[in-house]
C-alpha cells in the first residue's frame, strides 16, 4: 500500500494481482514524505534491492497519533507497538487514518483479476509458502520477519497441505483472498480506477499518462515463476469449481464482467 503526497495518489494493494510489482514500480517515484508499507517476501526484497537506491523501501508507515481513537491506543499499549499502515490495508481503514483532504483529493486505484485465474494463483502461492515453511521453519520465520506470524497462523488454521486444486476451491480456503472488500466501503466502490490485471500492459502506461507520472517505468516481475506457465484456468477448473467460484466472487464478476 502506498500513499504518495508527492503525486497525490493512494494505491490499495489487493491480493494476487501483481500488487508487489506495482508497489516496487511506484516506490521508485515516491518522495521522502510518502507512505510505503513493507515488502514482505525475501525474494521481493531481493528484487527491491536489485532495482537500486531509487526504489524507496518501507517508510513513514507509523500511523500518526492524531488519527488514533481510544481503542487503537489501548491495543497499541497492550501490544507495545505503534499501529502501522500495512500491506493489504483496505479503503475503510485508510480513510480513517488520513485527513479528509487526502482521502477526497488523492487519486485512488487498485488492480482486480479474473477470480477464476486469481484462485489458481492463490493456490500455487500458498502451496509454495507452506513448502518453504516445512523445509526450514526457523529460516522461514527469520526471512519473513514480523509477517511470519500471520502466515504461520494461516498455515495452522487454514492449511493447503496436499489438497488438490478442486479440494482447495471446495474447502472455502480460496474464499480468503482479499480483493473486493479492500476497494469498497459498505459495498460501494471508492477507488477512482480499477486496473485490470489482464490488461496491465496497456492500462499501466495509460494511467501513468493520466496522472502525469512521467518517470514511471515498466513493472518489475515480482513473485514470478511459482505457477506453471501456459496453462489456462479453464483447463484446471471443473464445473463444480467454476460454480463455487462464481458464487463466492459474484460481486467482482458483476462489477467487471468477468467470464469463465
């Protein structure tokens, strides 16, 4: 998630939609006062370093005290850490932690992806994460840092294990991917633009022109190589899986007209 005061935009990071690649590209044009949340996965941090010093890292992500209510402060004291802007923070929370001028005046955008394709990407990603954890839990915790706790909670409570893709879909595990609820508030879309993952090659430079982001470069490829390339989702999902995904992600499908 990025809030750029220099360029007056808010990027809301949905899951399995090239969000880290977009984050890294945007970080290269951010200013010293902009808010950038942490890149979590070790491979992504390595790519961040490879992009050079112009790619800003985690910065200014501690939420200012003036935006915290009594409950926020109580939780902060109990946890002994200040509340922060986080990677996949939704619009409702972001709005609460910025000024009305920023929320109303900044261009807000995100990326959405065909749910049939997104579910398969999520399945491949979590299988890879669990394999890394099983191979060396201590290294896994060390590499992921603070984020490891949340990942390990998911592995403990919603494991993928040896599930087939169909079992993954039917178990409800796929339902947990974050998207629609991040860029809506009370069912209303609150972003100014939803980029299509399937059309990023065309829509990314188009948006850069519209926002006068003249220095915005092509997207780096983060988290690539995990999923087997060249296999279409229609060839991986049976009719029962298709129907389940259509029900769970009906809002996204209706909003953006996705088809199987």
